[in-house]
C-alpha cells in the first residue's frame, strides 16, 4: 500500500520537533501527537499538510482514537515512539505513582502502540522506530526507572524485530545520548558539564533517524564514547561499574 503517513509521538518535544522537520523535508505526511494543542498547531503550521492529534497516550481510549485517525488517513507507514519522560532522582525518594508514570509512558505506551498499529503496518509494509537511550544499555545511578524503561524498550524492540522477521515490517531502535532538550533540567545539564558528557543537538538525532529508516539497520546508537561504553557494559560490566563508582560523589552533588 502506498501510504507515506508517519505517526510521531512526542512531536512537540525537542527531539520530536527536529524529527518532524526532517521527515517533512523528506516528503512524509505527518500525524503529530502530543498533549499540547497549541504547540502541535504551531508545529503543523511549520510543516504544512500535517495533521495533529492531542491526548495523553497513557489513556487507553486516546491510543485507540489515534489508531482510528491514522487508519482514516490511509494507514501508518512509519510509527515513531518518541514520547518519553525522565527525572533524575534516587529510588528511595521516588513515589509509587512516579514509578508507574515512568514505566507506563516510556515502556507500556510504546509496546501498546506497536501492538495497536501492527495491522496497519503489516498492510503498508511499514516501519516502527522506538526511541531509546544510552541508558537503555548502561545502568546509571539515579536513573533507575528510566534505565528500567529503556532497557525494557530495547529488549522489546529486538524481540519484536525478530518475531516479525520476514513479515515486511521493520522494527528499529534508536538510542540518543544526552541531547539538548527540556527533558534535561538545569541540574542534569550542570552535571553533564561537570562530568564532561557531551550533549547533541536534536537535529543531529533527527539526522541519525533518517539514516536508520533509509537503511537496512535495525539499531543505531548515537555518540562516542557512549556507544563504546554500551558495548563494554554488555561484555565487561565490571569495567563500567568501576568507572561510574568514581563518578558517584560528583553525581550525588547534583541531586536535590
Ligand atoms: N534529551 C535527551 O537527553 C534524551 C536522550 C536520550 C533519549 N531521549 C529520548 O528521546 C525522546 C524524546 O525526548 P525529548 O528529549 O525530546 O524530551 P521532551 O522535549 O521533554 O519531549 C517529550 C515529549 O513527550 C511527550 N509526552 C510525555 N508524556 C506523554 C504522554 N503521557 N502522552 C503524550 N505525550 C507525552 C511530551 O508531550 P507534551 O510536551 O505535550 O507534554 C513531549 O512532546 C524520549 O523518549 C527520551 O527518553 C532523550
């Protein structure tokens, strides 16, 4: 089927906006999804002919209505699960509601959207891109839930990709490192600066996404040395344990 519809969640966020502009330039028809109608309308004006959909994706009915709207527009060809949340804090100070919110938004919602859109994607021979993180491969202190959600998302993406092998549906994972968006508050930014962690522009992440969707790749990790650490952590986690242990006193200085 000849659809060029991209459903982009988290479209109004820093990375989402950059992805929207990059895909628009490549000729994709966009269905921009977020919680803020005004921000969506502004983005849609900058990407003419795109459609908007407002709603909280943790709500079951919202996701179903989104799938209905995409079907009415011809069916999704590219689903980008980009919406996400993060807060740097100790597990000890995290409430039960915050645990549910992080795991729900970052893990359950993308899983449920993949499931919901599977029929349309099989019909269009489409692509799913799940936006992960370096913290989907490296456990980091005071990022316990974010790491749990992104490790989970990486595992889910890999398993689904293998499950759908030969079906015509491509399932891919893109892992940015720290990126200059509102998800990082002043303390996180100050900590990254102190630790010498580089921060990419959202436009660079969008460029990497274009490379991923226009290739046969199913996973892409952004930034050196983060992608090297991710590999080392998989094989020799003790090396990364020791490196992060040395950073811990500095990291703790930036907590509330
Ligand atoms: N920036 C980084 O350092 C970084 C690094 C690695 C990975 N990532 C990942 O990149 C993705 C985009 O993050 P970002 O940096 O662009 O963050 P951002 O600027 O804070 O944008 C987050 C987006 O997610 C949407 N969102 C959050 N909860 C939602 C919900 N319940 N329902 C619907 N939409 C919801 C927000 O919508 P509203 O604005 O309407 O609330 C917003 O559009 C996330 O998955 C994040 O984990 C970011």
